[in-house]
């Protein structure tokens, strides 16, 4: 049994993006169509550039499967780029503020901005979404669902009443039907939002920015349902699931803030209003253990507590602006506006899909740390024995 992990490779305009996922137990059914569905959602959303119309991201699973089931060996995933013009594209003369352009040139001692941006580009998140889809397939097998959606675009927020009060405990029929409704609402929205009423304002926000050659950011939330208590660790800082989730989300390009549960709002409140009372619920919760409320966002002491895991991330407005921001020509040293190249006006819906993948992967990793085995049946047996033991704690 090995640690669940992945690596990615590939450039924005190279031949392909790749992910290698290691540590998936043998015997899991994995379908390319499930990965493709997540890739398609990553390409969607109002305010994207023409690149998304050009690319039709589809995965090829190159290894790790036999007759649609995992073998326990590394799973290699390949998504080809339709635009693979890396060797023909011109260099950028003026690095763009807000991108890795200048810092990357200084780091590598080069004036070749193109050499930096080809890898720093968020097209790399294609590979993360593909790896995350493998984690989601694993979690789904054990009745854990991860769901991402947009809370706000620029200054326009979804109405709070539209966001369900996600329940804790094992994911059963009521939770599944609430999730199904939320999924239908999200997938019908060009903003991956649960509030159809907010769409008009969100569209206006993006259109106004586009007219002015500007960009907008926003907030998205990821919820994980059916997560059993006990994933992660309080024994080491590294093992804490909250820290791991924050790192996974913060490593998404343009994410500048992460909250768990009440997050920053808790800093203004009294402890008596923040912490979730513990109760017994016969026949419910995890072995009868349950909570009254979920302000903690499903994590206490760096360990999942059996409530829905709730994390939120803030995405900054995208840094490539049509008019360009003040910069300097790397050759002449003269002031010049940052070079514009094909770019989104808003990518918050896409980022919510990447966030979903990031959270799924971290939870799946912690899940296998607790219940891991070489085969799915070993994992199932370990999980079952643990869940049966909870009532007698
Ligand atoms: C899904 C997604 C799509 C993005 N698309 C663009 C884009 O079209 N134009 C752009 O300037 N930045 C885009 N970004 C953000 C940049 O990649 C990011 O701001 C840049 O790499 C600098 O990293 P930092 O913002 O984390 O410092 C996108 C980010 C994500 C997650």
C-alpha cells in the first residue's frame, strides 16, 4: 500500500497535460467519461476566453487499468492540447503584473517570459482536475461526495438562503437528494451558482468588466459530505487535515484566501456562539455521535469530526488585462504596458471545479491513510470495522 499522490506535467501550449496518480487500491471501477465530465465543467462558465472553445479536453487513461478497473499500479492520464503551438509563439516583451512572469524571469535568469508562463499558466489545472476525478471515484465508492459551487462573482453574492445547510453523518437518501438538487441547479447556471436569481447581476458584473478591458474574481465553496470522523491528525502539524485542505486550495492559481467553517467571521464572535455542541442521536450520526450545528466546517483539531467539511476560497481578479498594467520592456528597459494575450475575464466557476478536485484529492488521501489497503475490498473491510466500533466509544 502506498501513499495516494499525484504529479502533473505539461505546458499550456505543449502537446499535452499529464497526471500520474499513485496509490489507488486495486479493484476500483474508473471510467474516462467521469473524468471527462469534470474536465468539461472546468472549461465552462461565463467569461472564459476563446481557448475554451478551441480545446475539447478529453482524457486518455494510459495505464493502471484492466477492463475498467484499477490494478493498484500508477494511473497515467493524458489530455491533449489542440493548440500546441509552444515553439511558434512569440515571446512577451513586458511581464504582466499579477502573473509569475517577472518573478519567474528573475528566478531563472532569463528574459524569455514565454518559458515561464507556459508552465505557470492555469492550464495546468486540467491535470489536477483529472487526478481529482480519480479521487472522487474512490470517495464515491465509500459514499463520500465532494461538491464545489460559486458563492460570488465580483461584488454580486448568491442569496445565503439558496445554499443548503449541509448535514453531517453518513450520506443517506435525504442528503443525496439535497445534493442532487444542488447539482442540477449548479450545472444549469453559467456561474456554477446555486442561486438562479444572482445570475443576472453576475452576468452584468462580468460584462461590465469585459467592456472596460478588466477582470473579476469571486468566492467559491467546496463541501464534502459523508466524511467519517477521524481523517487527518492532531499528532503532527503536517497531518492536520485543515492545513492540508488550505494548502491544496491555496496552491490553485489566483486563490488568495481560504476559510474553513466560519473562517474569518469567527474572529469577531464569542466562543459560546462558535463551537458546535455535542449530542447523542440514537440511530443517527456516526455510531450515534452528532453535533448541533457545523460552524467548525467539519474539522476540529486537524481531524474530520463527522460533519460536512466546508471550505471556501477567494479568487483574485485575473491578472491579464486587455489594456495591460504598467510594466517594463525587458529588452529596452522602457516603461510599457504588460503584454496582452488571449485571456479569461472571469474564471471563478472553473476554479470551483479545480477546488473540488483539490479537496477530493486531500480527503481521499486522508481516507486511505486511515483505511488503506492494496485492494478496494481491504479498504472496505477496514472502513466497516471502524464505523461499527464508533458506537461503543
Ligand atoms: C481555472 C483558472 C483559469 C485561469 N485563467 C486565467 C486567464 O485566462 N488569464 C489570467 O490572467 N489568469 C488566469 N488565471 C489565474 C492565473 O493563472 C494566476 O493568477 C497566475 O498564474 C498567478 O498566480 P497567483 O495569482 O496565484 O499569484 C486562471 C486561474 C484558474 C484557476
